[in-house]
C-alpha cells in the first residue's frame, strides 16, 4: 500500500515536471515569436478562477476514473494524474497573469499536445497509455473551457470557438480515457501506470 502511494506520487511528480518544463517553454516561445495581432490573450477575472478549477478537477476525476475502471486493475494513479494534467494545461495563462501580451491559450493546441506526449514517452519512457491519458485530459480540459483556442497554432493563427464542438470534446475525451485503460491490459512492461 505504502509502495503504491509512493509510486503514485513519484509518477505524478515525474510526469508533471516534464509537462511543466515543456508547457512553460512552449508558452515562452509563443510570446516571443507571435505577431502582436495574435497576442489578444487576457486573464480571466479572479473570482471566476476557483469555480473553473473545481470544474477542471471534476472532469479530471471523471476521465481518470474512466481510465482506471477499464484498466487491468483499479488504481488511483491514473485518477490523480488525470486531475493534475487537467489543471496543468492552464500554465499557458501565466504571461497574461503577469501583464505580458500573449496569444490566447497557446498550449491548448495540437502541436503542444504532440510535443508534450513525445517528451513524456521519450524522456521518461512512459508507456503509450500515459500519452493517451494526456490526450484525454487535453480534450476534457477543452470541454470545460469557454471562449477561443488556437487548435492548429503555430501552423494556423486562427482561433476556434470552443462551444461549437462541446459534445465532440466530451465524447472523445472519454473514448481516449477508456482506451488508455484498455491499453494497460496489453502492456505488461513497467512503468505501467497501474503497476508499482
Ligand atoms: Zn484552459
């Protein structure tokens, strides 16, 4: 039991450290390289942050439980990981919080998702199910967010409205979450996130 808790904390810290490093770098590059007309990101009013964090955490719990319930055995590790990942996608709001002009949600893009998943798989040698869970957290996060996001940044500077694709986001987040769980049944090599 203690080993399992220690393993969960270590896994979440490792994955988070790489995620934070990639997220902050990606955000910094977006601030330094984007055209001024693209830098229209603002920081949401302070009073609206706690309810948003609660909504993201609830979505993280739902996605993580979906993964764990379909895994080879139930574990809280994907659940904790999913909640943390769901929150970390908002690191890209830091420049606006500091009063620095920035693009809207640069890390809410497919390229960032690809880069961060590759970093986890290559640097930490995480199994493919961890990458799929990050994809589920990405879609789940977008399902909770409101407003605009640059899906194809930096290949396209177009912003897309999130509310036009909500049903698709919820469905695909849970499809990926269940897939991440099912993949643990085929992957027997450590470090599998439902094993110690
Ligand atoms: Zn967000």
